[in-house]
C-alpha cells in the first residue's frame, strides 16, 4: 500500500502548498495501490466496454437532471445537517482513481473526492489571498465554496449556477454555518451582464465540461467584465498525447462520447494571439477519477 503525500500534490501543482491543506493530507492518510497485471488489464477491458456504450451527453437538455441531483443532496443535508452531504454522488461511485499518471485503487470511499479537493484547494488558496471577492461559476451544491470559506472567512464567496436548487442549497447552508457565501443564478449560454466581476477571482471546476463547444458566450462575458484572474479545472483534450499514450487516447475518446468541453484551450490560445487575454499557465495535474483525467489547470486573465 502507498499513501497520498504532500509531495504528490506539490510535484503536480508546481509549488509549495498551503500549510492547512498539508495538514488535511497528513490527517486523512489516504491509502491506495497502483493497478497492475490482471487488475490493470480488467480495468482497460471495462474502459473499452464503456466506450462502446451509448453514453449520455452533456448539454442544456440535462438541466433537469442537475436540479434533481442537487435536490437529493439538499434533502440529505436537511435531514442530517452535515456539510459533507453536499459532496456530489459522482465522487463516490468508485474506489478507482488516477494519481501521478497511474490508475490506482483505494479502500477509502471518498478517495476520489478527497484527492480532488487537495488539488483544488492547493491551487485556489495560493491565489485567493489577493482578492476580496471570489466567484465560482457552475458551483453546484457549493461544496468547494464552503470548504474554501473556512480558510478565508474574511473573503466573500459567490456561487453561480444555472440550477435554481443550487441557490437554495447555498442559502440554507450559509444560514446554518454563518458562512459569507451567496448564491446567484447564472447561465453559461446566456450570461447576465448585469453581474459585475471586475477585479474578482473567478474559477470553474468541471462545470464548463457541460457546455461542449458552446463556451464562446461565456468567454465574451469574461473578457468584457474583466475579472482579475480566471482559474479553470476542466477536461482539456488538447493536452493529451493521443498518438502515443493509451490512457490519453481512451480519455480523449471518453470526452468525445460525453460531449465534454471542446476546443476551449485552442480558443484561449487564439484570443491570446489577438491580444485579448494573457494565458498564465496550462498544467496537467495528473490526477482524476476512474475514467478521466478531467481537471487540467488553466489560468488566464483578460487584457
């Protein structure tokens, strides 16, 4: 058995992480082992079988499913008052995940989620101290917001989502926890230009993945509204070596089958050539869930 270490996170984000995030990693002691031999072969076989299926595609037509899913989380929170109830159920579907470009297996039921939270928190806690207001677009249940608010209780956090249940969750949880977190309705396809984010830190975590190729309106909004910094943890197939790496090839196929975010990095690079934005970082974080490495880091700002 191996254990998730501080070095596993720092070597992939490229800097020394916040001491509070370090303490969580040490406290959780996430054990795992890399899949090898027959277990790895069985994983690849399952992957190929999944790719042969007619998988559900992302898009506006799934809004009802998100309302239903977040309502389930809200009902659980109302019944137990436990903020852990906000963690989406897709984070606990499997004990197989990815770390350091390896497929790994853990006995911890929340291994995928906890690993994910280490990376998100490591990156965002580096940048949040420079801002008084932080906005998460596509925040869902707000589980990132309420976790980050504990690190920075003097910062105002805003969670924006196209699901109305999202705003209901944030309102109730904020009242329960006394957190400085607020929810607003926002549609990636039809941005609300009355909402001002100038000079703020904005971020997305696997929410732009739901728009496929329809990210242009949101990018136009960001460029016009000029946030101070834009941070994305999203599925970016442009960074994969699809010609030489089997897992990269399969992951790109999975993205395609699900209609995950497409040509986003390519569009940002084009906007940079037009001197509209400046890309500060594109980095593979080398972790993910069972079938995807879905959280490539992109950091940029409007000019």
